[in-house]
C-alpha cells in the first residue's frame, strides 16, 4: 500500500510509559498509533518509556496499524538518544515535535542515517508554533523522507493566545497554511486533537469540519473516539457509488470519442475523474486493511 493511499483516518496518541496502553494498541481499530515519548511522559519516566516503546514496536503484533514514535526535542536531554533508538527500531515513522524550519528536518534526516535507520522509515513533523506556520511551505518541501504534517493545535492555541472554540476560527489560518503546504508537496496532513472527551457532539463536528477542510484524518487522545474518526474520514457508500458512476461515464464517453461527459445533468471534467479515482482507491485501501 503506497504512502499516499495508506488510510490515516484515526491516529491515536498513546503514552510510551504505559505498558498496558502499548499492549491495548494491538487490538484498537485505529489506522495508526503515535507512541509518545514527549508530552505524555513525565521526565522521570522518559528513559523507561523509550525502552518500552522500542521493545513493543520491535516485538510486533500490531497488524496493519502504522506505528509512529514521537521523540523529545533534539534540544532536550532525551531527544538525541530517542532519535537513535527509534532509528534503529522497526517503527514506520519518527515524529519530530515543534518543527519550525527545514533545517530541523535535514538535521533529523542526517542523524537517522547515521543511526542506521531503514531507508523506508519516514519523518513526520509536528506543526504547532507560529514560526512553524509561517515556514510550512519550506518544511513541506524539505525532504522526500518527510511524508506527513501533524497539527499540534493545543500548543498552537497556547502560542498564539487563541481560544479553543467550537468552529476553531482562531486557528483556521494556521490549519489552512499547513493544508496548502501539504497538498502542494504531496504530503499527508492530520488534524489536531479534540480535548473535551465529554463532548461527543463537538468531537463529531470537529471531525466533519476537518474532513471538509481537506485533512486526511484526525489525531486522537482516547480510544473511544476512533470509530467516529474512521467513519467521518472514510468515503461513504454513496460517495463510492457516485465515483464509480463518474468513471464509468467518463470511460464510455472516451470510447465513443466524446469530449464532454454529462452525468445526471452534471458536467464531468478531468478534475472530477481524478477525485473519483482517489475516492475509490481510498475505499479499496480501507477495505483491504479491514481484511488483514
């Protein structure tokens, strides 16, 4: 499954210091897990968390789930040791916190190579500061190894003095900048977390808003939110059926030498055909993953 088509509807943060959580992750319906060595781990548990996470990833048993490890900042006392340990592991990707410049990505890439990281190990970037927003384009263009931008909306709200509102208008500019950068350079882009676990309706709203904006999926902080994210960020049966009709009508028109395609009164152009192909490919990837 190519990186571009790999479902990332639900991406759950899990504290690396919690051995029970690491084990539970093997049975959760999340598309990906971010095993966290940074924010979710107390300073006196950092080394233990690193050891537990690397051991869990190397032991396997996570099935189709994409495994990403978030390291501490390279400027911290744990960051470089985190990077070396993750680079030598079987993780799918290494997540770098608070990325603000392309130079940070280049440094991470260099250190990963020195540590013997597998060529297919990707770099993911947390986008969570004003400087990161202003440099989103250069970060997205920094390296072929960078495959995903992850919105850190909690830190972003703190750094910008923005309020957490239902419609997220205070951070819509930041979300848009990262979306544009990701789409310009063919990256996955993931929406930020919803902090109020008692607000199911608000969470559903934020998922729908995220999908409407163009995000590929949502980062999560609790397993109970996985199913809703999976539902919202997947094409539904009607979308898939309509996409198949578009492709069929387009192919019929081509075979007849027609330059214009009209389906149920709607003009079908090449951009609609491309979108239809992406929708069907994603639906097929999700179905394939479900069968694994």
